[in-house]
């Protein structure tokens, strides 16, 4: 009896011990199958992905009570790694600048020193705009500058490198004399593009002024990007390029009223905020001749605020960041599952802000990401590329998907653009070239379609340790930037062979546009892959065999007469693979070579037509003008509404369903 009493007395302790052992075994046995960033990894992190996000819950949401046992250890505070590749300079201060006047280098002199080839801004990604809830703005909910939890010592700030512009040859082709006939056609097309933008801008002003996006069917607005006026800011450089200076000045006056310290969103998407707002402000400041100081002032305000997202133990940013004081007062880690495009696509905007202001702090923030990417580039399951999901805090991810498409795209695009922006830095050159070689071997493929088109598309590879890599031909709009990227890289790095790949991949997207009755390519789809890249003679029977999945194929079931099985429906004659393939093609509206349309929407993506534009600028071949014009006409016809241009629910549909303003992307194409 005494033994039973003693057992009951110590039962809670035994239970605690058992739970502790189970938790320890669980976390120590987590399989390491993905390269994590090797920068200042947390020493005692045992939390799950949901635990790492605990501090990023919407403000006001009820938090679950912590478990009474196995407490999560506190975040260690390692000092950020000092930069050893080049000595720090005194020009970089730890705290971001507060105004252009306090910058160590004046904007005017810096602009003159950093003379770089101008490249069309390619803004496309729309990966994650949803928030988990809205938080009403109040006095205590505004962002304020607080002391950092994990500051970078001033002596460790990475300075801007010295540009080497002589390393970068001329990117744009030298154009010959234009005939009067061609000039007339070009100017007519240019005016049509300008008219499309004016239509959209007018609708935005009337129904969505100051908001993020116009909904051109309902004539209302929505605010998925902080509610600061994403369309307003992102259209500034377009207004200037199109010669709409009165509208530009009106928009600049409105930009001056933006208050970046408050938002109704629970957290802000850092990537989207950087490319749309910070990029929009800096681009407008540059193209308008650095004359409008308010644009730089607002860019610095925003840059200083977003800099707080980098306040983590390893200085990798929190990509959905709560910036209110009650949120920034907490120590947080970068996400265990960070989208690689969001993590790797902050460099161009922050680097340019550092160049204009002379403040190295902005450059330091993003260069640490690049250094981490460089260290991990050859440690993935597909050495040379990074998986679509990257561990930015220290834990591991099991399966790796490698793609140049959505959720990874701009990570790769920014490598060559940062190389150009910095005036030729070998680090970015080597990283970019490694990616291109891997993509050529594993991702580019020739479609298997009628007419044997000599084109290329980009697919995906899934790699898991111990398992044979699996390829799929899924592709779409977000992959169409690759042609333009390869064209820029070919010219900037003297990789002439890459220009052939650039042309074939761009032509692949043009082919996909032409394949559909509307003349518009759907959001994403799958195409049969030819096993050869040099010759690929189309055979209808083989295509049908590739099209029909196993579960739809005829079976060799024994014939059962109805009287032997009364509940069975009347027997149908077994169909052939060809008959089944014809039904699939008819029901799904598949053009030749296509095996699936995963998303029929067209959401005003500019990637394909931007690559066409870049191909024209690097080649001076007017055939690309004609291809781009045909695409533009199809888009206008399918998406025009009473007040602007709308996304469409499917490439078959002529009706619109309401989305963002049309001309931000397409109006950049000056034919």
C-alpha cells in the first residue's frame, strides 16, 4: 500500500520525464535534407514552424497559453558575423538615415558617381498578399524606431563596393536608321499603349485614388499592400516616361501625404512593400532627374521602417512583419519556411537606396542575404540552385522543389540585375552563371507539339535525398521572365550562346499566347516534354499516350452480361487511348502539346511581354515589336472594361471578374 502511495506521489514527475524524452527524441531525429543558411544559426532552437510564428500573430488575437512543461528556450543573441570579404569604411553608420540632408554622401554627387546602364524595371511577383486579420490603427499602433535586439556593430557594416563599369559592355543594341514607314507604325502603337495607360489611370483616380488597387468591374478598390496606394507609387515612373508630367506632379503631391507608420493590416508583406513602394519611389526619383526630394524622403522613411524586419539573430528578415511597438518589442526569428523569391529579391531596391544616400546600412542588410545564399548555393539537393522554400532561421525542410517560376523567380532575376547595378561584382556573376548552367541541364525543355516548334519552356525538378529526381513540365507566366533575364545576362557577361536560349524561351511564351483562341496564355499549365532538344518529330499517337493518365486508361476487365450482374449499368464498349485523349482535349480545350491547364486565369501578368521587349532592345530585330504588339492587342481586347482593364477568370472567358489596374506592367513597353 505504501508503494502505491509513493507511486502516486511521483506520478507527475514520471509523466514529465516521459514527455521530455519523447520531445527530445522527436526533435533530434528530424531529418536534415535541406540546406539552411549557415549564418549565426541559433544554438538552442527546438521550436516548430508554428512556434517560430507565435510572435507574429495579429495584434489583438488571443494567444494560446504556453504548455506547462518543456518550455521553449530563449533566443540566443549572437553578434552578427563581421564582414571579412572587404574592410568596413567609415561612411556606413549603424542607424539608417533620417533625411537626405544627413546622408554621408549627397544624392546628387552619388548619382553622378554611380553611372550604370539603365534596365527596364521588371516587377511581377504577387506571391502572398493575404493577411490573417486587420488591426485598427491607433496611437500606440504606429511604427516608431526602437532599439534593436540584434544590432550590427558599426565596424561590421558591409560597405558598397567600388563599381567597375568597364566590365559591363553595352547591353542595348545599336539601332540603325528607321524608315519613315516603320517610324509611323511605331508611333501609332506607342500612342495606343499610352491611351491604354491613360484609361487605367483615369479609372484609378476616379474610383481608387490613394488606395492600392482599382477593381475595374465593380468600380471599387482594395488594399492588399498596406493601403498606402501601391498603384499610385508604382505608376510614378510610368507617368514620367510617358510624358504625363502634370499627372506625375499630382501623384507626387499625393505621395507626400502617405503615412508609412500605420496600416490596417496585421503585418506587412516585406517583399511586396519593397518592390512596389520602395522600388516605385526610387525609380521615380531616378527617372525624373533626382529633382523631387520628397520621393527620396519617403523612400528613406520606408527604408528605415522596413530595416526593422532584419532585426533577427542572424539578420535574415521576417518576411511578414508586424511593425507595431507591441510587436517589435518582441524578439523574433526569420521564418523556417521562407519563400526564396521573397528572401532574395530585396537587393536591388536597398542597394540603390544606399547608392543614392551614401548610407551603407541599407546595403549591409541585403548583402548579408546574398552572402548566405552564396554559402548555401552548392549545399542543396540540386547544387547551383536554391529550393523554392528556404530555411532562413535554422531548422530544416524535407522536400525540395527547384524552379525558375513562381515563389523563386525574382531571386534569380535579381542576381544579374544586382551585378549590373553594382557595376560588375564577381560574386553575383558567379552565382548567376552557376544557376544558368543548372537550369539548362535540368529545367529547360522543348515542348512536344504539332508543328515541331523549335522553342523552349521551363519546368520544375523535385529532389529528395535518396530518391530519383522528378521532373514536371508545369510552367506559366511567372516563368516567362527567364527569356529577358538570359538576354540581359548574355549581353552583360558576354555569354553569346545564352542569347539563343533567351530567344527560344521568349518564343516559347509567345507560342503559348498564340496557342489559345483569345491570344492569351493562362496563368499556369503543363506541356508534354520532348525527350530531345535538337529534333522532335511530332507523333499524334505518342502525344495521346502522354496525355491520358493511368487511371483513365482502358482496362482488361472481363465482360459481364447485364443478366449476370443486375445492378450493373448497360455495358459500354471499351474505349481506346485515342478516344479518351480526344475527349480530354475537347472537354478541357487543350491546344496541341498541352496536357493540362492548371489555372485558366489571366491576372495581367507582364513577364512574357517584358521579355519580348528586352529581346527587341538587345537585338534591334523588329520581329519582336510585332510579336509584342499582337500580344498587347489580345490583352486589351480580352480585359478592357468601362473604366480600365481587368483580370479575367479564364482564358476562354471574355467577361471580367475584377482585379488590379491594367497598365502598371504593360505600359512600360514603349514600342
